[in-house]
C-alpha cells in the first residue's frame, strides 16, 4: 500500500519535472487563448498539490488519464498491451522453470562432473551477458544466419521463441544456481541421510525428501523473477518490436507521452507488489514453521 | 571456567580451523584477476592500446571484419559502420565502465552502508522506517524511472552516476544493517558502551571494522549489476551520450547492421559478459573467504 503511494508520488513528480507538455503538443503558431484552454483541459492551471490530489482521486476510480499523443484513455491503451506482455512474461517464466529446475537438480546430483560444469556455464552466460546482447545474437544466429524463426513483431507462435528464450534465460540461470546450491545443502541434511540409510530409493529421496525442502528458497526467487520479467521486458520488447508494455513505455518516453508512462510504471509496480504477496502466501503452504 | 565449556570451546576452535583450511583450498580466481586487471589496464592506457582514434573514423574502412574473419592486422577486432576501430573503442569504453563502477559503488556503497549502520544500531522506529524505505526501493521499476529521467533531463554522465548509485544503495543498507545487529550484541561492543563511548565512536571504532568485510563482499557482487545496468541504459539511449564510446551503446550501434557486420555488437557484448562473470566469480570467492553468512542474503537481495 505504502509502496503504491510512493510510486504515485514518484510518477507524478517525474511528469512535473518534465516541464510544460503544451510546448511539445501545440503547433508553434498557437494563440495564447488556445494555450490556456489546453492547459485547463490538462489541469495545468491549478497548484501542483491540487493536481496531485486530483490525480490520486482519479486513480482510485481506475482513471489513468488520457494519452497526450493518441488522445485515447491510458487504461484502454494499457489493456490492449497487457495480454502481449503477460503472454511473453508467462512463457519466459515457464521456460525458466522448465529449464532452470531440471538443470539445477541435475547439477546438484552430478555435483563436480561435466554435467555440473555445463549447467553452471549455462547459468553464468545467462547472468553475465547483457539481455539485449543475447537478444541480438539469437536474432543473428537463428533469424538471420539460419533463418529458422522470425526476429521481430508478433506474427504466429514461432515469434514467441526468441523473446521467450532471451527473457527466460536470465531467470533460468538464477533459478538453476539457487536450486543447485539449496539441493546440495539439503542432501547433506540428516533426515535425507536417514532416508537413504533406511533404504529408500535414490529417486524417491530426491523427489520426496530433498527437493521439497530445497524448493523454498527458489520459490521466493520465482516470485521476484516473475516481477523482474515484467520490468526486464522493456529491453527485450524493444529489441524484438514486441507490442507489449515495455515497448509501449519506451515509445512513451521518446514521445514524452507522460500519462502513458505513468500508467506503465504504476502497473508494473502493482504487479511487483502482487507477486511478492503471492510468494508470502505460498510460503505458508510450503513451510508450516512460518507463522504470520 | 568448567572443563566442559573449555572442551566445547576447543572443539569449536578445531572445527573452525578445518573450515578455514577448506575454504582457503578453493583456488584463487586467477582468471577473474586477469580479466579485471586487463580491463583496468586497457582503461588507463587506452591511448597506447591502438593508434586509432575512438571517435573519428575513416569511412573508407567501414565494416572491416576482425582479423580472424578476413580482416587486417590494422584493425584486430574490426571496424564499425563509421570505420572506427572497435579495439580502440573497447579500450576507451573501459574507461567509462571503470569510472562508472568506481564512482557509483563508492557513493552508493558508502551512503547505503552508512544508512544500514544507523538502521541496525539505532533499532526501533528508525530501523523500521529505514527498512521500509529499502523495501520500497526494491519494488520500484527503477530502470523505467531511470529511462524516463534520462530522456526528460537529457542523458548525461552525472545523472547516470546518480541513478546507478540509487540503484545499489539498498543492498548495502540491508547487509550492513544485518551485520551491525549481530555485532551490536557482542560483549566488546557492550563494554565499549559501558565505558562511556559515544554512539558515533562505538559505531565508527568498534562496529564499522567488523562490517567492512560485508561491505567489501557486497560491493564486489554489485559490480556486475552496475555494469549491466549501465549497459542497458546506454543501449536504450539513456546512458553516456554519444559519441563517447560505451560498451552498451556500441552494442546498440551494431544492432542496425547485425545482418552484415555482426562483430560490431558481438565484441563489446562479450567484453561486458567477461567483466561481469569475472567480478561475480571474484565476489563468490571473496564471500566464501570473508563472510559465508552472506550466501543466502545476497541471493535474496538480487533480482
């Protein structure tokens, strides 16, 4: 709650230090009358604090204002973009789990072998290489040189492949490292050694005894990545010309369309807060020791 | 002192000794030192790395591939679309990266650590308030806000430094606070208080030295995030303004020519990755050596 309030202030302040939007939007030969009327329409004639209060009360009703350039309501523009971003974030998230968890488990079980080093190299590349660089190299190799997949915009399902891998790799890398280290730790725990000593089969020990406890730390991370994926998508969406929130924000910044930018920042923060809340709730189910 | 406690202390001492020897057995991250050293040297001695000008190119030498891919030894890493030597731009770009990393970590790290020390030592509502601020900081979409600010105010080096310092202070504050809270309960700190030392003296003389290791580890681990954030902002056009060479903007410039001149983007990206990987490895090693407790905490604060 407090976070959201602070964000509204930051967002509001950002829009004000930008200066008068009328200079950008009105034609150079606009009369003073036009200038003032337009200012009234945007609410610029009142004190800053009043503008903020008006802004907040509108926000509470779900009114995000109007885009300056497109003259459409921001809420509507955002609504059109959300599904695209959500789909991309979801597929990247699933990718990170499908790749990160098995590789992490494998690296922990085959600790010290070539498999382990391979998995860690994969993680290292994902975390150390800039996202936009990975995007460009994937475009070059699979789009340009091999010509297997489309490299920009959303055409059909194949358009998902490159953005998903790009966005998911970073998250998968973190997931892998975390699973690996926490599983290694859990495998040393006494109850796991006891289970083994009792003669429980290897697979069962890993799945039932070890992995369940090893999943707690990565779960927090998953919540964070989910939110990180949404904000990390700015670069990826820009590179792939993906019609989502990230590229919308980038365009809004270059067009100085601040109502849209405000909307995107608010929305992303909201998702972030929500994701953290979900993680806290999930925590309760996985680890009964945690009490509210 | 009874015999049992003495035995327990001895046992603990032996265990600690073994642990310490195990940790020191981990090899020194020599490759990290080599990469980081080479990049710092390249930054310092940039004019001597090549004789080519990093900003003024020769249009006749456009898009020459690197030496191993059919290029010439005049331009070992090839040239970009304006005929500028990539090796030379990498070396000058290293200056920006090293400068940005040093200043942001210095300013952001010092401020964040100070805030953490105050928060941890004061406790109570001060602590509550500060930690709430840190939480909020972590849930702001900072790259977006940074991008907006850079475009509104115009991209510049001081703005970039300020933004990046703001990006990292939270991790320092969290870790410094946690360590301070541990040390605060130590007998020697309590004794210092009883002896009448002022809070400033207690924190400065008795707690800070114990927190330094933690700060150093966090700083090393944050180098990567700073470099990557700088590169991302430069890539989006919100970093160091052109024509100053920065690795992130070099990748961005190559984007348009990815079909014909892939090396323009490939090379600076590889350098970024090498530097980030090296500092991360160095950070892991330092952490295991100096402050193993951070293992979990740093993972939590990264995203």
